[in-house]
């Protein structure tokens, strides 16, 4: 007679999906509140809340102050009305073959309620097992392990040398590019805010970062800028930063006049907003003194932008960057040098093609 099987976890119902199965679904529905969704969510998910911010607060308060039973009665009525609205407004035109993945905070009643209704209608909806909480654990664990799978090439160079434009050109030529500043929605400097766009939360930055990493082929090189630990208000995961710091570098060298021209173009919004620029420059007073900052403000007020940018590069940005790169990226001293002679889009595309051809030749000989 066969020995009994050891106890194990119960089988997962066919309508429950583990977190590693998210990518199999074209449509992902987050039924948490708008506030929860804004802090972080699965990239590409849409927010169809079954409870609003205020409704969730109301039900939660009843749960604590009155009773779980009374809270569930009120919550059920609210969820039912909101699910009816979801079906009438968002789902009514979906085809019979539609197969959405639905999740809430921990794979509980909110997502289960919507999945039940959608499946009763005839759609093959599924529920994320463990909900957002399981997804978040997956992100944290993956970001601790994934970076080690890749071979990075660090794009280094002084401020204004065209690193971001070169990365964009490399991507346009088919290279794998991890654009950290795009994901962080920040250019990584004192004046790095992107006009009209807020930075993501730390959690959503990490979600987008993992989505980018999982899109790459580990056998191919990934190009990334030599960022510091923080980009604006968000921070790079330790494992990614460690892998970047031990990677070989490409050093971009660009004439000073071209750097000034590139910075004038990229930061044009500050050059026309003297008060905003003045507020940012004031942060440099402890390092360079009030008189120096006053002189810079006078330059900006007089429209002497070329002289202002050149002096900021000489006195602040170049020394700061040089100290940082030497301290944090030990392979910088052995970097391959890439000279920028044409700062037009076509010039950067040509440079990108040259770099990729050089990289392919280098790898072909087993280096």
C-alpha cells in the first residue's frame, strides 16, 4: 500500500493566478482605491475601484468602532453598486474572449467580488493570488536578484555632454537601454525636475524599473547612465547600483561650447523663469557663497545664459561630478572614450551606430 502524501498547500483554483503569471494577461484591473493605486500598481494596470477613498475609510472605521458584521453589510452594498457601474461603463463592450486579471490589496473580497460577477457574465476573469501585497514582495525580491543577470555598459561623462541623447540614440538603433532618468521622471541634478510632471513614488519607480529589466534579454548588453544612488526623490535599489558600479564604462567627451548649447536646450524652461531658477541657485549658497549666487542671478536676469552655464559647469557641476564618478565607479579610469563632434540628432545616431559596431566587434573576439 502506498504511503500517504505529505500535507501541502491546497491546489490553487483555476481562476487564481500566481504573481509570476501576471505577464500572461493583456488586461490587468486594480480594484483598490485611487489613493492606493496612485502610490503603486502593476505597470499597465487600470484602476476600476470597487470602493472609493472615502468609502474604504468609512467601512474601515465601522469595522474598528462598531463591528465587522455591520462593516461588511455596508461594504457589500457599496461594492455591489460600484461593480454594477464598472460593468455598465468599463466592461460592457468587452468581447466574450476577454480574460482580465483582477487584484486588490491581498487577494481578498474586493477583487474576488468583481471576478465572481465577471465570470458569472461569461468572461474568464482571474484573481491575483495574494493581491498587491504578493506583487510587492515579488518586486522587492526580484530587484535584489535580477540585476546580476545583466551585463551593463555605463555611459559616463560630465554634465551636458549628451548622455541622455546618446542613450536615446542607442535605443533607436536597437540597443537595450535602461533609461533611469525617464523612469524617475527627473534629470538627476539640482535643476532636474521635468516641467509639468511629478516624480513617481519610490514603490512605483521600483515597479517600472522591474518591468524594464524583465523586458531585456540577459545575453545582450544593457546601456545605462552612471547615476548616483538618488535621482531626485527616488533611490536606486542596492543590487542594481552595485552591479552598475562594477560595470565597464564609456566616457563621453564633448566640447564645452557644445555642452553649453545642449544645456540651454534641455533647461530652457528655467532660463525663462528667473524666479524658479533663483530659488534653485539659492541652494548652492552654502557651497559657493551668497555673492557668487547673486552674480549668477544677475547673469540670468541679464540674459547672459552662456556665461552662467559655463560658470556653473566650471565651479560646481564638473568638480562635483568628477569627485562622484571617481569615488563610486572604479572602472571609470579604464573607460573607452567616445568623442561627440555633432550634437544634432543625426550626429548622435551616427555615434550610437559606431558604438554598437565597436561593441559587437569587441564581443566577437571574446573580450
